[in-house]
């Protein structure tokens, strides 16, 4: 028996199929479904918002989590302290960090194994 009253399946049971788009988290072209709480990527199974208010630092954090990296590990990969990664994800996400997270996700098998 599940501990949750509502799971992800409940929020997307009557979802609208949005077709194929690039996911801002896993950076693949995949089918997206619009549900009650946001958009669900069929590839990485992560949720994001279509609202322009969703800050890209939040998306960069979701990318880091998709990679299975701590802030300290990500900092090592990009050459900054883990505390700076926290600032990038919660305050101001610079273009260089945004692009680096995308690059790491796209090349995740090569980049992380070489780190």
C-alpha cells in the first residue's frame, strides 16, 4: 500500500498530449503531457512548468539531480565551489552554468565517466 494519497499518475490521468518537444530537463525530444500540476516528460518522467515564472535555476537543479550529482560534485565538474552551485540554483543562474548543465545532460554518459 502506498503512503501517498495522490501520486504522479493521478495528476496526469486525464492529461492532454502536447506532442513532441524538447524537454528543458533531459534535453531530449520526447512526448509531453499537460496535467493538473504541470508538464510531464515521457523520457525522464520529471515535471516542469510551462509558466514563464519557473526559474531556470530550478530547471538547472533538476538537471543536476537527473545526473545524480550533489552540488559539490557538480561544482567539481564546472570548476566552482558547491556553495556557488547552490547560489546558481536558488538565486541567479548564469548563462555559463545553464549551458554547462545542458551540455552535461546531453553528453551525460561521456562527461561524468571522465570526471
